[in-house]
C-alpha cells in the first residue's frame, strides 16, 4: 500500500482530488487489524476446550470427580447461553448481525458443551431410554432453534449435520462417500436422496418466503452434495440393470435445477459442483457402454473419450464463467 | 526472463490495489471503472473455483494423453528409457509456453497443471537417468543430486512463471541440497548442521526482506513474501529441539536412548521457546502479518515439542486449560482493542476477497466441530456400546 500509486492515478485523471486527500489521510492513521488472529485464537480455544472436556468426562466416568466435571460443563453451557442471551438482538426474519465475534464463539461453546452434556446424560442415566432417535432428535431441535434465534451460520451447519445423524447418514461429502461405499443398501441411498432434496427444498423456501434468506447457501451446499452423491451411488448400485439410466436422467434434471439457481445467484461455486458431478455421471455412463465392447478398441476409445470430454468441459467452464461475469 | 506481459502484470497489481480500495470505500464506482479502463489486463485468469475445475480437467487430459501415447508406443523399446520421460516433459513444457504466450493464461488452472506435470516428468526422467548411471556405484549421493536438480529446475520455473508454490519448492530444495551437501563434506557435519541451517535460512530471510523493502522485482512480490514465510519457518525448525534431536539421532550411527539429551540442549530448548515469542513481538512492533501469524503457529509447535518430552499434565487437562487460556487471551484483547489503540484494531478491514462470499468460516465450524458429537451419537445408535469412542475426541 503506497500513496505513490494514488498520486500517479490522480495525475492521470483516474481519481478526484478529494479521494486522494482522503486516502492520504487514511494512510497516515492506518490501523493494523488483528481481527482474524483473534478470531482464530477464539476458534482454537473453543475447539480445544470442548475436545478436552469430552475426553475428561469420558476418562473420569466412574470416579466421584465426574460430577464436578459435569457441573463444570453445565456451568460453561449456562454461562455462555446467558451471556449470549443478554447480548442478543431480537429475532428477525432478515439477517441479524451478531454483536461481535466473541458472541459467535461463545454461542458455539455453549452449543458444544450442551451436546456433551446431553450425550453424558444419555450414557449415564439413559434419559431417553433405548429411544436412540430421540437422543439425537432433541439436540437437533435445540441446535436449529439456536441457529435461527441467534442467527448463527456455524450452528446451522452443526444442526444440519445432526439432522443427518438423526437419519443415520453423514452430510459431509467425504464421509458420505465412504459410508455409502461400505454399506450396500438401497435404503441408505434413498435416505440420502430424500435428505438432500429436502435440504434443497428448505433452501428454496427460505429464499422464497424471506425467512433468513442468507441461510440459503448453507442449506444448498449440503443439499447439493448429498443429492448428487446419492444419485451417483444409486446409479452404481443398479449398475447391472438397464433401468439404471433413470438415475442419470434424474441427476441431469437435478443439475439443470442447480445450474439455473447458480446462474441466478451468480455463484461460481455451484457451477463448479454442477460441472464436476455431471462430468462424473456422464463418464460413468460412457465407461459402462465401452466396457460392454470389451476389446482393445474400446480401451482406445476410452482414452479418446477422456481427452476430448475434458477439453469439452474446460470449454464449458470458460463459457459459463463468461456468462456469469456478463450478467 | 519472466514470461508474462510486464505491462499487464503491472496493470494487474494496480487493479488489485484498486479493488481493495473500492471494497474499503476509498474510491467510488466511477473512479474504479476509470482505473480499470486505464489499466486493462489481457490475461485469462478466472476466479478460484474455475481455476480448480480447469486444473483438475487439465490433469485428466494430460494423464490420458500420456496414457494413450504410451499405449500406442507400447510395442517399441523407447518407453523403457529415460529419453521417453524427457521427451514428455519437454512436450508438456512447450505446451505450457504455448498456453501462456498464445492463449494468455495466467493462473488459470491450465498453466498450473502443465507447470507441475512438466516439472514432475523432467524430475522423474532425471531420477531414471541417475539410476542408470549409479546402478553399480554407491548411491549415497542420490539425494544430493536430486535436491540439486529440483533446485535448478524450480529456480528456472520461478524466474519464468513467478509462481508462489514453485518459489517455496525452490527454497526447500535449496535447503535440502545444502543439508545433504554438508553431510557429505562438512566438518563435524552432524553437530554443525543446525547452525549452518540457521545461518542459511536467516540469510535467505534477510535478502528477501531487503528485496521487499526496496520494492525490487515487483513482479515477484508474491514469491518474495512466500520465501520470507518459508525461511522464517526453516529458521525456527533448524533450532527446534525435537527436530535437532530426532533428525540427528536418525542420521548418526548410534541412536539416542529415550531420555538421553543432546549437546547444547539448553541452547536448543531456549531457541524452541524464545523464537516464537520474538516473532510475535517483532510482528506486533513492525505490524508484519507474516511474522505475527508465523509466531502464533510456532507457539503451538513449541508446546507440542515440550509435551513430547515432558508429561506434566494429562492431555485432556492440557486441552481444557489451553482452551480456557486462549479464549481468555482473545477475550481480553478484544475488550482492550474495542476502540483502536496504538494503531491496532480488533475490527475487520475489508479486502474484497471472493472467498468471503461462500461463508467458509461457517463451513469450517460445521465440518470440524460437529464431527465430535456425530461420531459419538452414530456409535451409540449402532449398538449402545461404549467401546472405542475415545478416539473420536469427544466420548
């Protein structure tokens, strides 16, 4: 950052005199922001503390000391909630900016210690009995409530993850892939498909009815990944049958929806997701047909396919990029 | 030497500056447009998502093209020799120059992929060739030659393409070259090695810092700050107790026993703890982000080093106490800096970065923190058993 550049720009007539003066003034009293450093410290602190408490209670579960630890966790949870509750602004359907990042991270700590607490209660006293669904359902409800009332995106992600846990699947793309690959069940795939489409629907509704419109991205992010992965694995699962083509058709229809959505929001991220997942789907289909040929010619064709198709998809990406930029 | 159009590079840095000024509200839309018109950039450099996509697709193209060519040539003997890899590397490099000069790609993903693939192919052809030559002889010097070759190759690529990752590779390979070279010829090599590495990385930092302050080589300014960062890290690691002790004991013939100390232990221990604090101190004094953030990370490394040799408290208590301490420090600093003091502020200064748009922070929180309850709850659903939950962090 140097004012020399701005002086040159001023001489060339790109900026006005007052702007130059303003910038000179700003440079003289330039502030050095510790914002991200402090935020990272808070994040690390919350992560270490909640992990530590989790292990602490697990190791001391049979000793007398564990009740003190439990009281400590409850105190942290209540204290943090109380602090955040006092500072929070009233609920609004639009975005409510949080007072500061301290608020954000203490709320996070409150929720994490709440989860540890509930988990402990369930393990030690079986509060929810053998009704394991309820044991995940109630924390999930609390998380969703906190996410909406306090307007916290991080807790919304946690709530969505917990929704997945309640249904028995992971919403993290990487874990989901390995989970599905290990299980060999159609129910798993269908649950994933249902959850993914549900999340996409919620994303659509929050935007349509202006209920926390800025949650749209988080819902759509998880929904898109889960739906695409479920559809792809649906195809791999029914690989042998002719009917499997239906999965691909569904996937392309879903791509079309996400594509239009991304264009509307000018989101490069979702465009990239569309491209990657549809590329995998189309390639799987092509390989399927080539494998039927089963000779050297098919292998050559396969190589050609990948070279040509990758070039094609690069052209598509470049084209989309231009299109979104010109919007 | 640099391959890119220098006028455009200059315009690009002015445009970047203007984008930040615009995001901070220092200039208005009209002025921003004036600047964009006055300093046009002809590069093709799409945003980070497109870059990632194009990078992956280019890798696919390259690997299948090479595969197809090898398949066609599989009947000939040529692909068994290093000439074949050399040929592929040169062809990829020519493609890279073509993309950059003719198609004006600049950090587009395609040039990144071509750069790393051609570098990798050239390196493998060199290793292949070395294997042929050294087959009968003692191959103890292989590392020395390989790191030397990587250094020369990456120095050339850095000068030509000014890529930051290449610059980091270059410095690391130089350090490796000096390291192995000193082991071969040095006087009391093992004992003097840490000090030599300290001098080397200190010297690299000094030069890079000088270049940055004098604003020389403006097209390489990103490379220079990457070099600064990596040399600071090297400077610390060459005196870190853990690195010195374990590396030394690996390299020498008689391994150290557990609890056995090394000569000058007091010096390396003080280095381990004082350097991070010095970094933070200088970072705050000079308002240098690289020093400051580097210092924070090194404090964590110092803590791990200490814990590796002395277990005073059980891990979970350390986690809890460290967590409370970190939250406390951040809390007090935030309160203290509520209104800016001494030129510091806790408030965010906008820089108009594209990643903010996808709310990375919330996703990081979601992915890292919520995995603990997930692991535990999923486990409970499986059978209500409490067996191996300890590894998941929470219970």
